[in-house]
């Protein structure tokens, strides 16, 4: 991580930058010399956010599934939607590869303006792919499980359709 020398440059919540002494306490994100927000992203935080987004995506999936009236149409919708899990797995592998390539220089999407070369864009794209991959993987797995629940539902039940 780059050293911070002299006054610390702080990005304030409403978008204004200020120079503050390094001893000042402000609830804001600090920037390093390149203008990248500190602290850098951590894999656990990115993974947690991806899983939470995926779980939130299950709610509309359930609502849309229950709004489809025909049993075979409902099963077909869930079968096609569960293929998102494979796409999520692919995104997750690509994102993990990009994360590995960028080593310790992992940046947020807000730090896109700090990128100076084409190769440095991997530092931003890696976390985006990991988060998107986990979101799709969780939603696809939920659709796959819901498909099997609908398939095993007895005739005339609310889940059967």
C-alpha cells in the first residue's frame, strides 16, 4: 500500500475534496497518491455483497414464478432461468483470474478514473466479475431448487400452478 506523506487527502461524502491534517478524524474515505480510495477492496466483502445481491434477486424470481399459471410454463421458465448459475460460475472464474492477475492493486468501480493504462483496467473489472458471478450463481441455484420443488409438487397445489 502506498505511503501517505503530509496532509491526507479526504473525499467527503458530498463530493468535495479537502486537505486535512493526518491527525484529523473524519468519517470519509482516504485517498492515496494515485487518487485510489483506501482501504482497498477485500475478497470477503466483495463476495458477501455478491451473495446478498443474489439473495435479493431471489424475491422477484419467486414472484414471477408464482405469477406464471401453467405448470409446464412455470417449469420451463425455471429451467431456463437456472442456466444463469452456469453463467455465474463462468463470471466467477474469470473474475477470480482477474483478481489474481491484479495481485494487491484491487480497486473499486468508483476508481475507474485513476486507471492510466489498458492493462490496469483488470484491477477494477476483477471485483465486478466476482460480484456479478456470485449474484448470478446464487440466483441460478435458487431457480434450480425451485424448479425441483415445482416439479415435485402435487397436482392442484399452489406450487403446481
